[in-house]
């Protein structure tokens, strides 16, 4: 009885943990100022993906003996990789030789997947929340004409992008002074100060994955069943002997 309570407690804990994870939001934060920075995470936890951590080079790692061992390992890895690739090619040829699936069924499956993917992407895009912390752009160029041209291009690009994001997703109303566009006729390079956060609740991603799994299972199950359309094709093929046999059979039953 105690073992049953322990198992139920563990299952309840796992279920509670999954519910908490589904309630969290997956986030991506884009910062563009002096350099491009990309942070991803969930909930309060955010990890910097770009720029990556700089690898520290130790002089002790590049002695003659270590360098020789490293070269030997790389050579063995390359040989092993080439061997695996050759085995994969042979296996693929054997699978292609045995494969006798019909092109029509493949195309219909691919089209179903494409339709499903596009529909789900549109649904997920509407669930995405966008928060603009800062969007300040200062257009500049080599001369006044180039600066004015860049200013016009950036103005159209910013307005179009914000309109597109607000129509395809949930764009939070930015605070006053968050978005600005100006021109600097004395500068030579356009400056950016961008800080945008994209967030999506993990629950929506999980539900999309479950729907994709359901569709995949249905497709796998339908492959084992005979296609009614292909079975009915024999009735549309003109075969005089077969037609005569069917007519004689009906006459015998009627007689």
C-alpha cells in the first residue's frame, strides 16, 4: 500500500511539474545596439545564445605531443565518418530498391503535412506576444541625399513591419517614446537601438505537437489500409472477357 502511495505521489508530482512548465512562456529577446544579441529561455531564466562565449586558448594544449594526438583523433574520426557515410549510402540504396510506395499517396501525404504545418504556424503566430522595449533608429548616410533616402526606406520598413506584426500576432501597445525614427545628416552610419521580446506560452506549443502526433498516427494507420480508389479502378478498365464472365454470372443467379 505504501508503494502505491509513493507511485501516486511521483505521478502527481510529474503532472504538477508538467502543468507548471506549460504555464511558462518561451521567450526570445533581440537586442541590437553596439552588437547583435539574442537571448532565449523560459519564464525568468534567459540564456545568451549570440554572441557565444569566447573560447580560452591555453598554450599548454598546443604542445607537440598533444597536437600529434589531436591529429590522430581527427584522422580516426574522419575515417569512421567516411565508413558510416558509405554504410548509409548502401543502406539507402537497398531501401530504395525495396520501396514500392505509390507516388500519389506520397504526394497526398506531403500536401497534408504542408497544409497542417501552414495552418498551425498561422495559429501559433497569432498566439505570439511581442513587447517592444525600445526601437530607436537614426538614419544617416554619406551625404544629405543618401541620408534622406535611407530615412524614407527605414520609415516605410518600420511602419510595414509593425503593421504586419500587429496583424499576425499580439503586439503590445508600446509606451510613449519607445519608438522613434530620426535623421542625422552629419553622421556617416545608421545607428540602431532595438530591444524586442517575443514570447509564446509553452502550452500552445505542446498542443500543436500533440495535434501533429495525432495526424502522424492517422497517416501511419491509413497506409496499412487498402486504397478504395485504386481498388475500384479495375471496374473502369475495359476487358471484354471479364465483362462476359460477369454477365454470365448474373444470368445464372437470375435463372
